[in-house]
C-alpha cells in the first residue's frame, strides 16, 4: 500500500503544480482557466493533499487510516468527471486519463488496505 500512496501523492502533487500555473494547466487540461485565483486555490489544496498522502506512505498506521478516504475521494472525483463529460462540459481529452488514473489508484489502495484480523 505504501507504493500506491506514494504514486497517488505524486499524482496529486503534479496536478496541484499544474493548476498553480494557469498556462500549464490550460495546456495540459485543454481548457482555459476562467478564474486563475480559484484554480490556483484548487492547486494548493491538491498540493497539500498530495503531501499528506505521500507522507502517509512512510507510516503504516497513517497509511491505513488515509487509504479508505483516498479511495472515496478518487471515486467521487471520477463520478464528477463522468458527469461533466456526460453533460458536455468536458471532452474525452479532458477526462479519460484522469478517470483511468483515479480508478486504478482507488483499486490499488483498496486491494492494499488494512483488513481486520479474522
């Protein structure tokens, strides 16, 4: 599970950095950043979450605590992306890679989560 947490942390850190710089975010996500202040705020939030997730990877107890909330977060984000793709606000270019990464990370964390002793 530690590797999944590290990979997820790096993924969130990269997205956070991209959202901090509007021209980079627009180039990668294929959308103009309508409100750079709000977008950079999301970037900061993702940087913080990425740091928390990355740090939890080096502590088994913290990793066990954070794994399920991260799975829920990745799946909620996936549902959000699918909804806005369905409504036409996003294109396949905007959502396919994040959907695949979110589902893969959620599955990886779910399979590695701590299970109660039988």
